[in-house]
């Protein structure tokens, strides 16, 4: 039984604490919680009958912990992970892994030096329709890839940003690209491969925040395919969709729903008998679209640690989408196309 502890008891901690605290994950349980705000730490601690702390170092030194789960503000992820690595415990960190590439590199180095696994939360990769899409990509069913598109059309009113001072800031959060759309950016790159260059535009349309709440991005992939990212939290009055579509010479697949969880299109030039099963059996996640991805993700974490397996999104894999997001911000600031493998000069993220 792996013992998990939460560092950060804010909004996202609800999902993690329920899965671990209610022992929904075989081989895992919640043993402690920590937050600088004692009220937040106490709330989770008392709900799941585990010790709670306001000092993560005291918690790590006191409790018997196998895995630390970092759920703090995005801008604090790197500092927290580097400090936690010295305890020799495996680390799970919510998206984005960091805001700057230097911070991401520091996290990877610290965990490598300590001999611990670093897991980046990308739960949408475990959605059933997404896994079927990935199988089709790996099976070369699309042939020549042509175009990939992700759309994040969500609603985040001013009340959401006002819940915490760090939200919507360059130093601690980033905008819609870094926060809400980071999973979708990751999926697009995972499906279509390495990126050559990006060109982007962004603006703050409705929210009173430092960062963008609306952005559009065009991408050139090294394999010749093109990509489009459309991301906004300025939808009113409620969320519309979180989707991905992949088009190639051999077929077209579109996954929609609120959280990339519903297969809308599964068409291939050369059909297979199993294609009917995809739409009948694998087209929609089980109920609770949030909980399913995180549950499958945690099961993967437990399996990797218990059986010493390679994990799907380690630090290097998580760094890829962060590098892409940094390049997108560089393009927004300069108004120019930006090649990947660049040194950020004008990107505000993390500053």
C-alpha cells in the first residue's frame, strides 16, 4: 500500500483527496495533507481522518510517506519539487509542471539526483477515447498526418480569478494556455509529434487579469502536419467544449465533450472490424469525466512505482508541452513566428 501526502489543499485538491482518501485507487491511500493555510489543510485532514500540517518539511519528516503530491500554485511547483526531492520520495505534480524551462530542468535534475520518479499529471491521456486515438496513431492508420486541432471553450468568470490572488498572474499562473488548455496542448503534441514552429495571438478579452484569457495558435510540425489551438475562458454563460480532432490521408477522428471524453467521429479509409466496437464500447468515458482520468492516472502511478515500470509522462515528457507553451507566449509578445529549441527573451510566463 503506497502512502500519499498532499502538498496544497486548494481547488484541485478535492479530486486528488477524494480518490486517495476514499481509497478508490488499489494500492494507494492518503496519509497526510499540508497547506500554508491551516483552514484548508484542516478541512482535508478532518474529512479523511489524516494528520494535517502547514509546514511540508515537518510533514515529510514526521509521517511515513511514499509519494508527495504537489498541488500548490503553478509558480511554486518547481521550488516545492526541488525541496521535496531530497526526502527520497516519489513526486506527483499537477500541470503545468513549472512555468519556465529553467525551473523544469531544475525539477528533473533534482529528482534524477535523488533517484526518485517525477510524475506530471496529464490525466486526459488516460481518457478512453483518447487512448483509442493514440492506438490509431501508433498503428499508422492515419498515414500522412495533415491537420490537428484542439479547442478549449470554457467559462471562467471574474469570480473564479478573484478566488485567489495568484490566478491569472504571470508569476504564479499564466493564462488560458498554461492553465486550462495545457492538457489539450499536450494531447496535440503527443498525437502529431515534435513541433517545428508556432505563430500565435492572444488577448485579455473579458477577465481583469494580467494574462490572456483568449488565444489562437498555428503550429508547424516536423512531419509536415499543421496544427491549430483555440483556447478561451471567455465563453459565456457556461462551458462549451474541450476537443481534439486529427485528420490524415487515411482517416479522421474527433473527440469532444467537456473534457476530451466523447468520441464524435471515427472514420477511416480502410475500416477494421474493431471500428464498430470503438463507437459502441469506447466512445465515452464512464460517468464523472474528471474522476475517471485522475483515477486511471493514479492507477498508472501505483503500477509504475510498485513494478518499476516506465511512466507515461515523466519530467522530460512534461517539459515538451511547457517548451511549446513558452514558444507560444514568445510569439504573442513578438508578433513573429517562433521556432522550437529557442531561448525565451520576451515570454512573460514565470516572470
